[in-house]
């Protein structure tokens, strides 16, 4: 699977850990940065990953900032993005099964390495259930068509 990944400085260390998980699964990684713990602005990286997913250049995305909230707000501004901030395995699984989330967001200052790695693995492996959930996602997409460009 082709996975785009990005973080700000507060998520950098966890991004490097999650990249090792992706390498272990033989996923193709598109790392948009950041490349160190020097202070940067999370929207620059959140928009980049969200655009790659929105434009079909990556199948899924993973974003990490300190809380995960800034990246969630950012990514969900981009058309076609359903970014889910997950703090545990239940929310990670439900975000795939019911919401077909295409970006996983993690909080680098909130979630420890071991749990975050397990969340990422589980999230990537959990399929969308479709059915009644598709209709609800379609309602979001329909609203986007009338309000977001392009
Ligand atoms: C950076 O200090 C911090 O504000 C950012 O990583 C994030 O937590 C925002 O949601």
C-alpha cells in the first residue's frame, strides 16, 4: 500500500517510529517531512499529505502533531479527506469500518510509541464495511461538492 506520512516537530519522533512499521509491512512510504524536531507549522505538512490522498497519489495517509488536533482540523479541510484522530484501537478500527477514514491522525505527545504502532497496523489492516455506512459518507461528499472547490 502507498502511504503518505507527515508530521510537525512534535510528531517527528513518532513519525520515524511509524515509518519503521510501514517498512516492516512493505508499504511504499511517501514522507513529506518534517525532517527534525526544529519548530515548523503543522498545516504545511497536513495539507501536503491530505492533497496526496485526495488526488489519489497515495492510498492512505498518516499525520502526527503534538495533540493530533491541529493535523485533524487541517486535513479535514481538503476535499475527499476523512481524517480520524485515534487514541486507542477501538476508535482506530471504527474509523475504518464505519467511516472509511483515509487519513489516520496520531498525537505524538499523547499516545506512546507501542500503542501508536499497534493503532497504525490495525488501522491499515481494517477494511471499510460499506452498507449503511456508505450512505452516510455520501452525504458528506454531497455537501463537499456544493461547498468545496475544486
Ligand atoms: C506544536 O507545538 C503543537 O501546537 C502542535 O503539534 C499540535 O499539537 C497542534 O495541534
